[in-house]
C-alpha cells in the first residue's frame, strides 16, 4: 500500500494524474477530498478494496481529512 497526501485527483485537458499513476503501477486507489474538491489524500493498494470511507478530522474550519479502507489480502503460499 502507498499513502499520499495533498494529491490532485483529476485535472482538465485530459490529464488524470492519480488514476494514471494507479493504473501504471497496477494498483487500485481511493481518494478522500480535503480542502478543495480535487485535492486530498489517496491510498493505493495492490489488493482489492472492499470498502472505504473519507473522514474529516475536525470541524468545517479545519481542512484535515483521512481515508480508511478495508482490503482483501491473501497471504502468499511460501511453500
């Protein structure tokens, strides 16, 4: 898993930096909006994301947020 902060999720002019990064790495992602609709926190995962939630950490004057997610992880066979 990779956690990112202050990420710009989507941009105009056909640029999609977060989704293109995840796709290029062969990962899935979730995005939690922070101080503007297109900026926030993201978590990239190799494993399937079962569910996720974005949470504000304070009141509407504070822009901090967090993303939590549940993944489906399978332990590799080491034999």
